[in-house]
C-alpha cells in the first residue's frame, strides 16, 4: 500500500509553490555567484519539477570567461528552485532570503557553497546525509539480492537482512529528526515528500499533521489533508482479522513526540483503545494495569491509544488510573485515523500482537485478557 500511495501522492504533492512567509505582495529575489569551468555553457534558473510536471525555466544566461552570473526573479511565496547547466549540474536552493550567493565548480558541483540562505544550507546538508544513507541501503539490497540468487548461507542472508532493516530505520530516524527540528515550511514540504519513499504512510501522515499544526502553513495543511485522503481511500472496509499484520499507528505522545506501533516490535503488544470519557474503559483499566505489572518484564507492553479530544482530561485519566505505559492520541475522538484503520465501532477495544506485529487476539477483557497472556507468557 505504501508504494501505491507514494506514487499517487507525488502527483499531487509538489504541484504548487510552497508557502512560507506571510506576504501580501510579491518580493524580488537575487541569486548570484560564480560558476567555474563552465565557459559558454548555458546556466538556467528553474523551479523544481514537482509531481512529474515539466521543468519551469524562469531565466537563462550563457556563462562568460569570468564565470559570474546573476538572476533576478519575483515570487510571493517561498519555494524550491535550482540552478542547472546543460552539463548536468544541478544545485537546489530555497528562496528564504532576498539575496543569495551560490558558488560552484561545474567539474565538481557537489562541492558548491551557498551564502545568505540558512534554509538552503540546511537542505543541502540534509540531502548529502540522506543520499549517503540511501546509497548504503541500496548497496545492501544489491548484495542481498545477489547472495539470494547464489543460494548463500542462511546466516549471511539473515545478517544482510538485519543490516537492511537497521539502515532503513537509521534513515527514517534521520528524516524524522530533520522534520521535527525544521522550521521552514518549504523544507518541511520537501522532506515530508521524500519520507514517503521509506516510511510507513501513517508515520508520514502523523509527522505532517504535527508540522502543519506547528507552522500553520497552508501547504502543509493541504499536504496532510491530501495524504489523509489517500490513507482513507486505501483503508480496507472489512474488520481486521487475527493472523494479519496490525495496521501501522503513528500518533503523538503527551510531549508531542510521534510514537509508531512498529517501533515497539519485538515484544508482545496490547494495543488498548480507550478514552477518559468512556466509563467501561475506565472500569477495564485496573484489569489492564494488573496485566501490565505482571508481564512487563516478560517481553510484553501496552500501547494506549486514546480517542479523547481534550488533552487535560486524557492526561488526568492516565495519572488517576495509574496507566504506566506509553500513550498516544491525535485528540480527534471518533475522527481519529485509527478508527477506520482498525474498524473500531466501540471502546474499550484492543488487539494483542506478537513480536512480529501480527494480530493473535482481539477484544480481550477481564479474565480473558489474563488467561490469554498467561498461556502465552507463562
């Protein structure tokens, strides 16, 4: 599902110019510098071709002997642009400041320098690390595929498979950290789109929602809404079944950090859907507490997923009921994305997952919860 969403969503993702600064009128931007070893080559100022759209060349010049160039263009909003030559030199930047200097060498353009644009510098540094990590993943996949064709030892294949998982997790952690720390809506928009290549869609959606709420940027709100629509369209209408992999959940914890269900894999997990306003849920909480305390040191944990819409009430209930495990919520009550993903018709509701993430039981309450866990974790 993730690949289909990524391909479909890219056609929508990068169509419009990215909004960043609140401007009521257009501003003029100057991009200038020196391009060495590119005499008589054509240098173009372009908008990045989002969503498979044709490249938009805003202006072009022929580079002289001194290598100096200068472009002026007008834009109302911050966006992603690039300098390009016919010799395949491409330098990406963001128009976060009105005067930006970019110097490069056409024979080694990856060593280019940007001055006067903090966002461009941050994006360049991000992409360098991203490409390095991405290349490492590709190398591992290539080696793994060759060894599988050669019927290599299982231990070698297992080691490479673990390397692949570790490298993908490392890449995703880097991307998530960048999204969390970045304040530029333009860069956020770009990195979120890139994250769809390796992250679970639910995780990207959760990060996008947090970014949209934090920046209040209209394009990020649109990004979030569009991706949410894609997720909803790909959510199956039939109830989840035992033996299936549990749908991904990625929501914010009380501190605002995104916690994903897949990040807890390796343990038996009771995914407990509840809410502070739900009387039966509060009545069942002591039973869950007993189970958690009894088995928390036996490779078992609980993930509380709240359908609250009031953060204070949610946190007070956690403390009052002594629910000492991880808790997440998007505070959207029945509009929460988990409702459709898990086909929840009422709460309390829960599913028990094995260490691989497969559903092995659901709707366990009272003694049924205790008996099931006793059989599995004795």
